[in-house]
C-alpha cells in the first residue's frame, strides 16, 4: 500500500443502484477518498458499469468485501438495517453510514447534482429559444476542430442573419419578435442532423455547426433548405409576416485554422449574401454577385 493510498479515506459502497451511482459520481474525483469496492447481488446494477470503467472491485458478499478491501468507511445504500449492523460490528459504529443517514445523504447529493445540471444548462443555453448559446457553440466548435485536425476531416460553420427582423419587431411588437425567433430556431433545427448544432448568438443571429462534411455540396444543400424554410410565411400569435435569411459559410480547413478565423469568414460571407440581395447564401471568399 502506498503512502498516497494510506492518506485517503478508503470507502466501501454497499448498493449499486441509483444511490451507488450518485456516490461514485460524487467521490471518484475527490483526492481524499478512494472507493475500494462496491457490493450488490445484482450484476446488472447501474453503478457497476461505472465501477468497472474505474477499476473498482465488485463484490456480492459483505464479509468478503470488508475482508478484501479493508475500508475505513462503509456507506450502506440498501436500506437493510441488518447490513448496517453487520458492517458496524466489523468496522465500528462511527465508520458506517446507513439507514436514514444514508438515504438523507443520497437525496442531498441527488438534489445537488440535479441543481448543478440545471445551472449548467441555463449557463449554456439561450433562454428564449432553448438553443445552445454562444458559450456552448464555441465549446462544440473547439471539439469539432480537435476531431477534424486529428482525423484530417472537415466541418462547416454557417452564420445566419434574419433579414429585416427589426422591421417585424418594431411593427408587430416585441412579443411577435420573440415568437418569430422561437419559430425560426425550430425551422433551422429541422434542417440539420442531430449530430450537428444550431446556436443563437444573440439578437437575430444564429450559427450552425455541420460536422463530418464530405463535400461543399452537402453544406450547400443545408443552406438552401434553411433559406427556403425561413422564407415561408410565419404565423405569429394570429399575425402573419414574411422574412428571409442571409447565410455565410466557412469550411474547415479551407477558410481558416482557428475558431475565430472560421466565424469571421462565415460572418463576412453573410454580409456578402446581404449585399447580394439577401435571401441567399455565400461561401467564404465569394465575390459579390
């Protein structure tokens, strides 16, 4: 046993259901805790998958687990008081958490995990459209660039601006403008694969990340579909209006080797589309037509 392992609290988890899963997710990255084993009679219990991935020993019997893993602390998540009593007899009353304490701890951890997930979602998504926001878009863009660089692949960034959105917003009101943005988000999302990303960058600007691009033609098909979908009439709370979209397209690695370069090229191409008459798309490097 190393000095490092001796300085850690050696914890045995009894029960590999949802409670066991929560405990593993909580303690695996804790530098002061070492999960030395997990017990469950059900070999299909959900926490066992995580345990196997992390090299944590799996036991079906309590006596064997205590003897083999030599824990300092046991967490009994089974709700069986006889299991708690046996563990206390082997390890001492103060070294076993079971019964109400274990259930309370599990509920607190579960609540904190759900709260953290909700906070993370709010931080990474646009509150109006529920689309990924700028932060999450750049995170996924960086991931796409890492994969494409490693695999010698390609991807595309589309920068979309809704033409004359301000006129609709000023004429029909902000509620109608918000409804238009929500419907536009749905229409754009309907044009892409689940593996791709649509994000709202702010205002009436959206971006699309298309992964695993084989040819520019495949990107062009998506851009055409988005232009057509957004050109169809909108019914906004009983009021109708029509808009269009200007789209700029940047390809990796042809148009840049960094996220900033690609977004700028796509943004510039979007303005080229606007100056070309709107309701169209342009690739990075296209001249005004």
